[in-house]
C-alpha cells in the first residue's frame, strides 16, 4: 500500500512535469508566432485615431465595427493572407482612401478605444504621411499637374505648390510639397495621382520621417520672415541661448 | 423459451436495457433532431444578421441590426455585446478598454452565466458546425484516435493565453483563434483563415475525437469555468436510467456524463457540458431533460442512498 502511494506520487510529479513541459514548449511556439505576427507589418495604414502600433495591437478586439461604420467601404479587416496582423482594420489608399468624415464614425464605433475617442477633429488624424517620388511626379517633370494639391482636403496646409524658377534649358516648375504638420495621411492624393503607379504615396511616418535631434539649435527656419531687423540667432530666446564662449570658459573661476 | 435467446440485460433499476432506435417517420426524426436544428438555426442566423448588417446594410428604424462580429458587436446600435474572454485578454495586456466593451462583456457573461456558459460552444460558436461535421464523419467512417490526450489540456492552453497576453502585450488567443478567423472571414470577407478551420476539421476527423472543442480550445475552457453555476442544466431522473450508455455515445464531452455524479446532483453538473441536448433526444428512457438548476431538487430523485447519507450527515 505504502509502495503504491509512492509510485503514484512519483507518477503525479512526472505528470506535472510533463504538463509543464508541454505548456512551456507550446507556449514558446505560440510566443514566437505572436511576436512574428505583431511584426508582420508595423507600418500598416490604420483608421483615423489609431493609437501607436503596440497600444493599438493590445486594444483592438478585431470586431470590425469600424469597418461597418465606414460609409465609403474604405476599411477592411486583415485576413490571414494580408501581411498585416490578422483581424485588424487597415486601408489601401490607392483603392479607397479615407474621405475624412467630420463625425469620424469609425472612431465612434470602436468599442475598445483602439481608435482613440479623444480624436474629435478629423484634421488632427495622423494615419500616415504623403511622400512624393520626385523622379516620377509629373509636376517635377515640368508639367502643370498639381492634381494632388487640388484634391487635398487640407489644401494650402498639407500640400502647397512651390515655384522652382527656370534655369538654363529647364522649365520653371510648380511642384507639390507635403507638410507633415498638417498631412492626415488620408490618401486622397494617392488615389487621385494620375501616374500609372502613384507618385505620391501615403506611408507610415516612421518609415520616412527623420528627426533632427534637439541639440541642433536652428537660428533660422524656413518660416522666419526676412526683414531689415534680421539678426543671426533670431528664433532662439535669450534663456535658450547657451553661455557665450568667454562666460563659459570663465565659469566657476572666482 | 429457447436457450439461444439473448438474455435481457437489466439496468441497476431492474428495468431492461433498451437501445436507442432512430424513428422511421420523418416527424420522429425531426423530434430527435430538434435541438440540432435549433442550434444550427441560431448559429447560422446570428452569422446572417452580422453579414446582412455589414454587407447589405440591414436596418430597423434606421438602426443597424447587428454590427461587428462575435468578438464585439452592437445590437440596433444600442446594446453592446463583447466576448468576455477577449476583453479579459485585452485587460491583461495592461489596457483598460472603454466602458462600452466592458458593459458588453458583462452582459454576455451574465447571459451565459445564466444559460450555461458552454451554451456558447454548442449554440453560437461557428466552429462547432465544423467540428460536429468532423465528429459525424468520424463516426460514419469508424476512424479511431491516433493518440490519447487529456481533456484538461485546454486549461493549460487557457492559462497560457492569459500569461502570454501579459507578456506579449497582445490578446494572445485572439491572434491565433480559428474561431475568430472563421466568423471574421465569413462576415468581412474570405482570406486564408479557412486554412486554420480546415486544420481544425482534419485534426478532429483523423487525429483526435473532439480534438479542438473538447481538448484544446481555451475559450471553451474559460466558459467551462464560468459555467460552473449556470442555471440551465440537463436534469437527470435517476429512477428511469438503465445505464444503456446511448447518451455517452453521442456526447462530445462524455466525461460529464458520469452517472454517479449525475445521480448525486440530479443533473449534469459539470461546466464542461455545452447544453447541446444530444443526450436528451437519444435517451430511450426519457431520463434527461433541460431544466433550471434551482428547480432541480435532488430530494425528488431519491435513488442514490450514498448521497442522502452524506446529505444527512
């Protein structure tokens, strides 16, 4: 009898170990799958108000209520053969862009807050950033295309037309310029672009946007008005200004 | 009386054991299939409501009928509903979802808590249709299990789901769930999710009987735990039972039909019972019925003396 309990106790621990090993091995494969999938395409174009990708992944319950709510059939839920984490909403602007409804029905429909309900003005949405391929943009070939500029819902803010003056043997050019501080990434420009493959595309900002770094102190920006009073260092306030060389070298001396 | 006559087997109640015989008449068959037909009607009907709302824009009085899918939805644009297991996973990633989805999850938890939590599995979950088909084919073709697997594996999968949700920051089961792939793609457009569903079908058909729903699915395990005190249960009238075993032959979770336990509780008490009603319609003695837990008074079925001794003590 005693012997029997001993064996069954040993069995019990053996079973426990087997269960733990099964859980661990299965769990590791599962973990790998999740990590791979979360990386599938961190740069998908998401509906307006989508939180940053990690928070969005955590919150999205994959219910498709945003897809239901979209009046333009812009949104789709990623299926297993899209290179986008499964079941999450996204859109391809060249097919159907976001038409930037003022009441943002997709955000209102989201039950989990994966689309941030704090977004109340669609112009503040940042779904992506339009980027121009100047080798294929018609305007950059000297044609007066400007279709993206005309179609842009935030014309003169998100896209402006810049004049490139004539040089010898070249056309003067009027070229579109995208401003990241206003571009919502709706993709209407990409949809409208007349080239065979769009020369203006909406991409995830992290793919294309650099960062200067805070240690650069610009004494002059492109917006600074040029006037008679212009002095080097304008745009930097007195408190920002680093100590002058002499002060700096004498710092700490009595 | 000839010696060649098979001796009549008697049940523990002294009555002869009779096999289940499928009625010849169509109405008789319909009667046997009544819960099956109701379950299929509900499963397909819910999917159709989702599909009609998103694809055809079904509305009643200007309100969308049923938008979303089985993960989270809204009835008439008013009543939120959500998969409590999915919401639990989201909360474990460290995010508190909006009140809407919390209310929805609470509502579904309350509904299934009352109905019998794994009622979800047999009456709503679309994968049930796939695995039932596999089980039916497997019976037809006489396919046997490739190996034995404990049905408690699902609780390990459940624990893993919760742990992985914490550590990966994503709802771990929702990212691989063949249930989600099936209803999402049926409602929002077909992709490759059917391959996962095909995998479940082949696993159930050739590898292991009730392999997915009965051994692995963590959602079923979640509802089995939630459903321990569910109200709607299968009542068991001990005096009429002859232990013929017909119920266990059709049951997708035969371990819940432990007849001693059933006699003790006067019902199928296990949370793993999905209230599919198969056992009820095949019982030749009319021993099993749907009933409410608080109606089931064990004292009305005084057969198991052991139980009453324990009760008196």
